[in-house]
């Protein structure tokens, strides 16, 4: 047998979270020359993966409610905020109206002359944009006390990803109730909140029990929740597409969910798969915080479609290394790890998980990406492409008290050492043992 000794006289650096960095002469396994191997283990057991909890907060009758708050004489009365009705001859529209005015069929964007006809005895008030904007700032200040992950949608409406912070407030439901109480106590107004695993469901839920509502859609009830909804509730479905579907007797989200994805793709192109996904509760869109880069990602297409688990996991590890490096270069950490899988036939899926602690460690990314991949059912199809994306980004320097207890200086130092090695010897100088060429 040929003796394989390419490692003679070479120094190998092994790094383990437990033992730190040490040097040894020659490894005990076959590895390509000039490579330094990095052994990670499950050093991140404290970083529990979590289900997604997205809250959609929407103030009730916002402009009108502020006016009622400031003038007790308006409470319980139909208040219409908007253009001057000029005795029914006014131009312009209704901005909003109190729930008492809604009973007369008045709503936002309705011509003010029609609103006047419907409720001439209503109290018509002009828009006080500056005042509403001040209240809006107070509302956002309250929301930021519960999570930094906020996507502002409008003056009175925002998405919150509370997956990582709810444990500090006694769970997702308690956190939502606390937001409602704070808004009531501090600003004297009511908000309605929808809590769900997806943005679309959270948004629909917040509207169901207005005013002062709270509706939770648990992960296991998501499909039951979506099924009876009218298809007009589906995000992004235009009036033309809606008419087309109704013509085919598809009237509810459940009807759409049962359709063949191929048929939908024939009808709506790539939007077809998107609608099918939404109808089936698949909505990986994230809460996009207003902070610079939204995500860092990398993906690879295999030379030929493959079912080889080792090859796919090797590819994932390489991708995680690259994303991790890029995050650290850019001084960022992220909390949401998304796996992208394209199967033969070009079917593309994403699966995401949010971890408690923002991080940029390749080990954590790989552990999560691998877990997502292992949970994914390819239904016997071969894999064409895999990708890894990290989002919900934070500055790496952020000493956020929400996460402080989890930071592990040792592990941080190991990654810094890896970065230094890469800086000196190049990107390919250091890899994990299971990582494969692709
Ligand atoms: N607005 C407006 N013109 C519109 C819609 C809204 O000026 N066409 C303003 C007035 C609303 C505020 O934006 O008070 C928030 O819009 P919403 O759609 O959230 O409506 P409301 O908060 O008034 O009522 P709801 O309880 O239905 O959320
Ligand atoms: Mg509102």
C-alpha cells in the first residue's frame, strides 16, 4: 500500500471552543495540504431556535381617536376627519372616521360630500397632521421598548418580529397585551394586534376584532385560519387575478390552496407559485427593519442535480462560512437564517428560523441551515441549488442588553482568530472537516 504522507513537516492549527487554539504536527486524517481545519462543536446549545412570532400593530381609527381623546365632548359621537364638507358641497375625501361614524357607512377615502350625505349631523374636523405625527412617534417609542425588529408600515401601523424578545415579557401573548396596555396608559388610545407566524396572517388577524382587538393565530391553526378567508385577502392578488379566479369558482384562500401549483403558474407565471405558497401558509417574508443592509446571502448551483446528503451539507457549510465571513467583514450579526432550496424542475422553496441571539458564527449558521435542510421534504426530487441567507441584521458592536447574557467572548475570539488566518493565508486556507468541494 502506498504511504500517504503529504503532511510531513507542516503545522496544523486546530481550534476547538473548549481548548482554544493550539498547534500540532500533522493531522491524523487525510486532508488536502495547506489546509487548516476548524473544529466546531455544539458550543451554541444556549442559542435555542424558535418559532416565528410576528405581531402586526394597528391603531384604531387613529386620527379620529386622537381627536376624541383630546375632546371628551366628541367621545361616543360620529367624528369624521378630512376635507371640509362645506354643507355637502365640499371636495376632497375622508381621512378616517370614528367607529360611531362607520355605522353610517363612512370610510377612509370616501368623498367628503358623500360622507356628509350619509351623516350630516356628524362632527367634521380638519386633519391636524402635526399632532398625529407627534402621537405616532410616541407609539413607535413604545414599540421599540419591546423589540428592535420593527418594520414601520405607516403612521399608525407596524410589523414587529418578537421571536427573540418575547421571553423577556412572559411570552408572545403577554408581550402583545403589554403593548396594548402601554399604548392605553401612556397615550390614551387603543391599538389592535394580530399575532401569527407569518406577516400576512398577522396583518389579517389585527383587523378581525377591531377596535381594541387581539387575535392570535397559532402555527398549528394557520391553515384553518387561512382556509375560509375570501381570496381578496391574499396579499398581492390584483383585481384582475381575483376576477379570473372567481370565474373558476375559486372564492376562498382554501379553494386556492387546493389548486395545482402548475395550473396557477400557467395562469399567473411566477406569481402563481407565490400565491399558492401564501394560500398554504408559506410566507417567509421577514420583518424588514430600517437598518442598512437587509441580508447577506450566498448560493450555489450544483453541476448536476443531486440527492447526495453529504454533498448538500458540505455545500451548506461552505455557504455558511462565506456568509459568516462577509457578515464579520461588514460588522454585522443576524438573527434569521434562511435556507433556499431549488429542486429539479426549478421549484424553489425557502425555510427560515430565527435564533435568540444575533450572531455571525459559521457554526450557528450551519447548525441551523442543516437542521432546516434535514426537516425539508424533497419528496424524492433531486436538489439543484442551495442558498443561505442571514437577515434581521444588527451592528456587531451593539451591546444590546436583550442579548448580553448569551454573548460568549471565547467563541467570539475563536472566530476572530479564524478571520486573522483567512486574512493572512486567503479565504480557502481554513475550513471545517465536513466541508466538501462543490
Ligand atoms: N388615512 C388617510 N387616508 C386614507 C387612509 C388612512 O389619511 N385613505 C390616515 C387616517 C387614519 C390613519 O391614516 O387614521 C391610519 O389609517 P388606517 O387605515 O389604519 O385607519 P384607522 O387607524 O383610522 O382605522 P382602523 O381602526 O381601521 O385602523
Ligand atoms: Mg389604524
